[in-house]
C-alpha cells in the first residue's frame, strides 16, 4: 500500500520531499487563490489530493486568525476560525480553543452556511436548551486543561455538505506581572496544516514598552515545536516592530513553514513577554470617563528578610518523577536563600518529620548543606496527613516569631507542596481549612503548590486565599522542577509589607482591594475604582508601606483630563462608537468580579455566599462576561444573516501617541500641589544656596552674616562636620557653569550633590541630586525627586515634596531642608542645582564644624563703636543705623572681620535677607581658609579638623 501511494504521487520512498510537505506546498498555492473556498474544495482539487481528502473524514480548517490588542495591560482577544466540509454528507466540526483560566469570554458567534448564531450571556440558573445543530460545552476546570492556568473552550456543529462554518470567539483578560514581565499567551493548536494562519498582537503602553521578547513556541511536552534545545529565537515568520509606546507582533507561517514546525499541524503557545517603564513612585494611575486603574510596581528596593518553612509531601504517591522534580527544585531554592533569611523543612506522609526541631535556622553554608542532605534522603512512603503537616508548620513559625527578636518587618511564610488529597488524620476539607486559618491567625501567608491530576485544587486554592497567599498547579512532566523554581522566584524576594493605597473617600467609590500584606519583586499591585466627583481636576493618591527598617509614604496628585481629551474611539481592539468598551471601566469590572468570586470562595456563610454570587452575576451580565455564574446561550440571528464580521480595528501608528497621551496618569501641574506640603517646611536663614551664597543667622544678635565661596567645579565642601559627637556630616559637591556676560567672575558654581552621613545609632547616608535621592542604611533605596514620598526608619526621616524640596530629619533633633532648583529653559550660565538649609540644629554638638556648622553654637559680635551714635540718639532702630554706616567690623573668636551691608534673596526668592557680608572667601570669618574645608570624597567625615580648631 505504501509503495502504491508513492507511485500515485510519482516519486520513490527514498527520493523527493515527504508527502506532507508536498501537500503543504500544494495547499499554500491553492488555498490562497482568489476564489470561493467551497468551490475550490469541490472543483479545483486534483485527483491525488481528492484521494487523501477522502481518507480524512473531519472538516478541514482553512483559516485560523487571532487578533489581540493590549492597552495598558488589558487584553482584548478575537479568535476567528473557518472550517470547510468538502464531503458528500454533513459532518461534525469541533472548534476548540485553550484560553487563560483568568480570562473572561465576552462574545461568541458561529456562521454555518447562510445561518448565523450569536452568544447571549445569561444567568446560569437558566438551563441551556439543546439543539440538533449545535452543542456548547462548558469549559472544564483548570485541572482538566492542558496545564495549570488554562481552560478549554469547545463548540461543535454539524456542517452541511460542501459548506463552511466560521467561529468567532472574544475574550478579555488583565495581564498579571510575574518575574518582572507581563506574559500574553495565544494557544495555536489547529492540529492540522492551515492555509491561512495568522496571529497579530498590538500592544499600547503609554508609559513605554521595555524588554519586549517573543520566545519559541511552547509545548507542555516539548514535542513538535521544531526547535533545537536552547534556541531562544522567535518562531519562523514572526515579525516584531515597535516604537517607544506601541508594538506590533505578527506570526504568519506559510503551510510549508508550518510543516517545519510540526508535520501534522502546530501544537503550541505563541508567547509575548514585555514590561513597561516605571520608577519608585505611587505608580501609574490612569483615569478615563469616571473610572481609574492604578498600577503599583516599585523598583530599586532592598529585599526584606524571610522566615520560611517548607512543608513537603513525601507520601507514597510522590514516588518517581514528582519527588525527584521536587528535590531538584528545592536544591536550587535553598541555594537562592539570602544570608538574612531563616528557614526550616518539614516532610510529611502519615507521619510528620521536622528537620530542625522547634526552631528556624539561619542561612549558612553548613545549614544549606545539611538541608540538602535531609531532602536527598526523603523517601516516598505512607499516606497524606495534610492537616497535621500544616498545624506543625504553623506552630513552628508562630513559636519562632514569638520567642525570637526577629526583624519587625521581615516576611514570614509557609510554602506547602502536595500531589494528592488528605488520606490520613483529618480528611474533611472544611475542618482542614478552619484548623489552618486558626493556626495561622493572619500572622503570615500560606502558599500552596499542587503537582499532578489527583490534587484537591479547591482545597489548595481556598487555603491560599484565606491566608493571603497564592496557589499554583503543575502537571507531572519533565518541566515540573523549573515550574516549582519559577513559582518560588515569584515569592522569594519580598520588597514591601503592609502596603495600603488610599484615595479621598469623597472622591472615589467601589474601590477594589487596597491593602496588600506583601509586595514581591517582579509582581504588580492593581487597584481600580469609580470617581464620584467627575468635575474635579485631580485625584490625590497616597501609598504607605514598610520596607526593611523603613516606613514609606508616597503621595501625589494625578490630573484628571477632560472627557473630550480621553475619547479613544478608533483605538485598536475597541469597537468603534460603543461606550461600554472603555478599557479602564472593563478592567475595573474584571477586577471587581474576580474579587467577588474569591470572597465567595472564602465564605462559609450561605447567605453571604448567595449575596456575593448575585453581585458577581449582575456585574457579569452587565459587562457580558462568562463566569461560573453565567453561561453563553446560542441564538439564531436569522436565515439570511451575513457572516459575522470581526469587530476589530487594525492598529496604526498614525496619531496613536497623541490620541492616548491623556490616558496615562501624570503629575499635576505645580499649581495643584497641596498647600500643606509647602507650609510644613520651616524656613531657615542659615543656608548655602545659589552660586553658592552662604547665610548664617544669629537670632540673639538680631542680624545675619553672609559670604560667598568661589570654589572650583568638582570641589566638595564640608558644610556641617559633627562626626565625633552627633555623628552627622554634610558635604556638598560643586558643578561649574559659564559666567554671565559682563560679569566679574570667570565661572559660576552650584551644588550638584548634597551628601548627608549619620553614624548614630546606626550608619546611614543620603546622596541627593536634583533628580533622585539615594538612601543607604545597609539597604539601598532610590527615590525620584519628581514624586512626593516619605520614608521613615528608626532614626531618620526623608520627606520629598515633588520638584520642590527634600526635608531630612535625624533623631527628631536635627533637620535639614534641600531645595531643588530646576530650569525649564536654562541659560548657558544656569544649571539644575540644590540649596542647603539648616532648619533645626538642636541635636548638633557645640563642637560641630564646617562652613556652616562652626557658627551654630557661637555668637558673633558687631563692634558697638562702629555704630553711628547720632542715628541712635535720633531714635532710629539698630538696623536703620547699620544701613547708614555700611562699613563695619565683626568680632569672631577674637578676630576682627571687616563687613559691608548687603541684601540677599533666599528660598527661591521668597525671602529677602539683610546681612553683613564678609569678602574674600570669608577670610578671617571662618576658621582657617577655604581650602581647609575641601573634602577628599563625598563621604569624607572630616575628622582631621583639629589643627583648624586651634587657630
């Protein structure tokens, strides 16, 4: 038979191309011709192809198109599939599509011949009516899908002879950020060669797209992907193009290219990963048509220490691949623990085995080595006592927290892994849930992992939900170890704890979850809500959180654009002219429904469960989402309806930037800054600002003294030096600029960097520039000067007023204010620079020194003989008398210093200061000379100043 087939095709078994590739080339040439698909199948297929088609009883897929638009992480996906029945009798066609389990189906239509059926979302209590021509099956649970996180949508119809059917499926999802990337996945599984196959994804992120990548097609079994191991290039025919904010990715393989990927049709996932530009701030707040969505994912934060207990199933069912993969993953995870972490391991079957009794051990080379030995020696035996294992782990962690002086802001968690259901001890799920919640008592989080098909997914999911954790399910395959390691990587680096996001109660309503126990590196916190007052021009946002030994407060005012500026009709992926396709509103509804479903899952009260179900159902019906409480019912649209058209607008780069410019939340203009932020700053005259101009205020003498320092660019000046006593040092580095025309100076200098060091009670330093603040107290934190924020640790507080000033308070007794000078259009002799002001010096010792510090606890006298006695006798005050005699003498530590009367403006020109000015780089006014105040580097504490003090 094989030889006869080869003769029919006209080539020998040992020569020429394989039959599948020859057929592929024929289909590629014929299926793309400009004629009716039905006529092509009926009339234009040669005899050899007809023979092969008679062997194929199922309808053939002639077209498979996926078009998606992602706008600010919210994805609209449309899948279109055409199937042709070339047979002489009606045949069943099955449309099957794997979609993310987190996605909501929003529409489905079928066109069979001249009949069109459309999907209507209805409440689930209404049973679906059966129909001879169609069957719609409910998507199975994730455990029935190919792997965790995906469900299968399936619809089947009978196609009459010589006719075609077209299926159009719409679904929506909010992309989740994991390991620093958003991942969008399209299942491409036609399981046959397709004449026209195309995937087109358009991404629009106004904050900027970074790290865009398209890896090879992914298959859970790593079969049929046509890729050599280690190949990271995109699939064949993939075209990637993007600008700063817009990306377009297409995957359009010819039939020949499909055969090179898989001989019998593609079977894999087309994946796109990307991230967006961000900084440490309140995040990206977007507002449109009365709704807002808030994305918060800070970067450049030091990790928090962890206290982690691994609870691992070692029952008999774990024998073989599952236990081997678990051990491999744990070996890698243990190696990734940080020196400040503490950990323990519990193995459980019908017995509970604790590696280190009654304690958590620090991460040391010896402890890691011993832990690996313990895991290596674990052997599968016995039943599965889930309840006692969790009770033991919770008690171990609770006792450790109570009995040890752990870091108050460390993150404690249990990572629980099993492959089955409870078979020993307490086996009732409801009691296990109650016991676990009572044992944990909201003190830490529980993360659950299930391996294989026998696991109780609902139990693991609810345990995680009730205890602020997450759950993952993995199939038992050769990739399980990397899945386990990947899940740990998601939760292995906590950056913030106790995150709370607040908005004014009078401005917003129906806000989704706004308190989060932990924020992990590479993830993202998302909040959405409705605006009450749509006429307001701003929305105030505050984020509070803890990071290691610091308390952080971030705040800003987000401008609310006018409705006309937010008109996004015509944006790709949104149906033109339909107001309900406001993507922010749909993101809000998506999040709200998800939270209602989770709340219902956690509830034990039947009345509350019914109430939550009705709320979720009502919202799902309003937004046409298929959920566990709604179902898609097919209805006939009419005998002569036209084939359904994909309601999709192809993207274009023309005008995109301008059209969506107003979608991203941006900082409010200067006039919108909160007034109390300005008022909380205590204005001080004692300062170094401008070129730089120094001012020292002597309140008891009722006058001020000023001087200039004509330094060189790159010089680092000691402003305050009290390292030995209070432990505080302040240095300022100069930057150069050309002198103004017709001036007497050869160049200008400004402070480009202010460095503040404090070594009591613990060492910390601040490096401040006009753009950012770096705080390092053993852990590095980077803050933008463009966003309001407050960071507090045990002895230090840093408060940033966006684009205005930074207040640094040390031990509540020392306070400095640094002004930020920004020029929108700087002249050649202007530079963005800083001004330094001493607001409170109570905590500085009498021995403090530096260009400013040496005067903080000393008085300067103005010699009385210099005063004009006639003015005094005339009843004039001292200031008026000084003006009349502009040249006078100061007495400073026994030195006579000639001074002249001047006026200066400080604090951005807001305050005018009258002062006695000392010339020549403050000669005789300051101890020593100007060069004695030069530091060798920004962190020089200036401890070698004794010779100057003796002058």
